[in-house]
């Protein structure tokens, strides 16, 4: 297993923005509850719940833009280039996508989601925003396993806990192919359990509830196995999600 050096483990303090702390808590609870669009999950929530949960993700977008991107060599410069592109997986109401578009005024952001209903909410959110940044967000009704673009994006954001095991395993090589040479994927993961037994129990529980067993350790190992390099980790709140980043060579 590839274990990052101390210099590549960077703390991502979300406590300076209440919305990012809420996002971390929502994310962890959703992953534990198997809230992956199955009955009783996202698909059964009313519109206001979807809006409120989605808006919380704007804080995560700002944290990625302000703390993760500057720490990844060359990424800020790439996203400052005219025509740069970001892919937002599971965009929801596009709050995170809009936050990234606002942070990188030369970048276009593509947000994909499998729920047409939530994309309708996203279109309204973007229309209500009425900003230049909102005009650079493109929404697509698509499944992550169907991403087929080659060398198209400077950054891909993937909130891994929300995907089923089979879908995530199938999607990862496609998303890596979608990166331009030198581009970065940033993956939200659950933290690794402290011992093998707890890791096994956590993985079983996640898969049973519609998620996956890719914790931060497994995700790092998988990305490097696909040939990505310069892996970095960004812990958030104690016991909360860990963002894993790696670059396509």
C-alpha cells in the first residue's frame, strides 16, 4: 500500500465555515445510512430537503478551491487558464459546481447526476443565481459509469461514499481517462478504520447499505495502481471525510 509522506498529508480545517462543517456531518451520516438514491435515500426526500443538503456542499466547494487546489502542484495555474474544465460528479443542485465556477472565473464546470428531478432543482438554482459564474456551469443527466470523455478535464471531483461498490470500481478508470495529462482527481472518502477488523466491518456495512468499501487507504492504493502519482490526503474534521488527491502523469 502506498502511504503518503507526512508532507503530503495536509489538514483541511473546515471549522472556519459552518456550512462546510455541516457538509462533513451530512456526508458521514449519509454514507453510514446508505443514502445513495435507493428507497429511503435521496430519491425520497422532498425538494426543500434536497435544496438544504445541496446548499451545504457549497462550503465543500469553497474549501476545495481555497485550500486543496493551492496545495496541488500546478492545479491553480491550470484552472486559471482560459478553457479549463472541472467535472463535478453527483452535482445535486449544483451548489458545489457553482462555488467552483465562482472561484475559478476562467473554468467551465460540468455537473452530472443520475436524478433528473434534482437537476431540475439545479437549473432553477443556477437561473436564480443569474451570475456569470452560473452561466459557466453545464448540467448533464448522466451516470458516472458512462463517462467516456478522454483527456477532457483539469480536475475531477468525486464524492466516493455515495457510489455503490460496483459503480465506483467501474467508474474510476473512466474518470482517470477523462483527466488531461497533469490534471488532478480529488476524491472524497471515509477515513480508514484503525484496525483490520473495524475496516472489514465498516466495509461490509457500507456495501450492505448501497455504498462501497473504498476508504482513504484503499482509494490511495487504487489511484496509484492506475498510474496516478503525487497522492495527497486532506483530513477534514476529526473522524470525518478525508479528501484524497492524485495526478495523472
